[in-house]
């Protein structure tokens, strides 16, 4: 993807058992959250996992779903969505995930829509 894509090891990953525990939800509900794009994950490390930063106070980050949808509609794969969220974005002055965590979903989605 981009030269500034994070190293996969720089991201804290949660496997399905860890997600079940962190979210306090049954496995079927966690899988539904992923299929409905409330969360996005990757198998790049050999086992499917989701970045821990996507979980806030025991729930998926509320602004994440719309952002995932914008990016996938633009043709991004799940791995590319994760890479973009964790890569420095000049227009935001930080990573998109940091901006989302700080409550700046409109700015993140505005930048994401330009990628289509």
C-alpha cells in the first residue's frame, strides 16, 4: 500500500478468543460485528485478529463502522483498511485511527472519501 504503512507487529492484535473476552460477547455476536463491518481484521499474521485500538470501553469504536464502509466502497481490502487507519495521514496531521479515537470522524471520512 503506502510507504508509511505500519509494521503489523506495531499494532496490538486481538484474536477471536481475546475479542470474545474483551467485548464480553459470544463468538457468534463477535463474528456478526465483523461481518457487519463494526470491526475489521486480518489474517496477515497467520491467525485472524483485530487491532486492539478498535475496542474502546468494551465496545467497537463507534465511528469505525462508517469509516470501514467508506474505505471498502472505495475498493480497499480489509488489510488496506487497517494499513490506512494506522498510517500517518498528512491532511489529518496524525493517523486516522488516532483522529477517530479523538472524536474527529468527519475529518477522517472526508479524507477517506477522497481515496475513491
